[in-house]
C-alpha cells in the first residue's frame, strides 16, 4: 500500500513531441528576509542557490490517457504494482532528462523533459515519491506544432 500525496505534479509546457513536467516541491527555497532600513544594494552578481545534496527518490509514470482506465486496475494500489504496469512512456527508451531546479518560491522540484511523445495526444502523469507516496494524476495534451520563440531586438 502507499500513501497519497495531496500535491499534483506541475505541467510546464509541451510541443508536438516533448513535455516538461515538475514534481511537487520537496524542499523550501532559500529565503533571506530583508532587514530594514537597508540602503545597501546587493552585489551585481548574486550566486545561485545550491541544489539539495540528496533529492528524494522519485519515479515518473507517464501513460497515454486512452490506455489509463485499463491500467488503473493493474496498479494494485502499491508502488511495485504501479511501476510494473506496462506502457510507462518514461521507461520505454524515450529520451528523458531529469534535473533538480528551483523553479519558483515554492521550493526545489525535480524537472523531467520527456521526448518522443505523439502530437495532439492526451497523457496522464503520476510521480511516485520515496517508494511510498503517489501524487494525484496530472493530465496534459501535446500540441500539434512546435514552440515558437520570438525575440525582439531594440537598436
């Protein structure tokens, strides 16, 4: 048996074949409260916060939503059952990049960039944390086109 995490994964964005998924925050962001009045400006080159030395063990489970109803019965409400369900796209040889990022003030998260998805397809994501907790499902759809970046240059 496993426990349910109340915080769902966070969807970053998707292209026709890629998606960015974030775990729920697992460690608070560093915060130094200001001391007032302080009229001294910080240095121009602030150092980046150091990532946590030991992030939690997390497993990404990604399924096509059309297949998930038949898969839910196979999950058996256990960590081993969830990892043993066939069709997990995160372990099927697709390129997967996993990093630890400080995305926002909520804290440190694990970020996955998953490639090799199908255009205009619905997906369902779960994250199993520390082999005993599972997040609520995250649903997303890949787009039918690639992302477009527009840069403007001011002379």
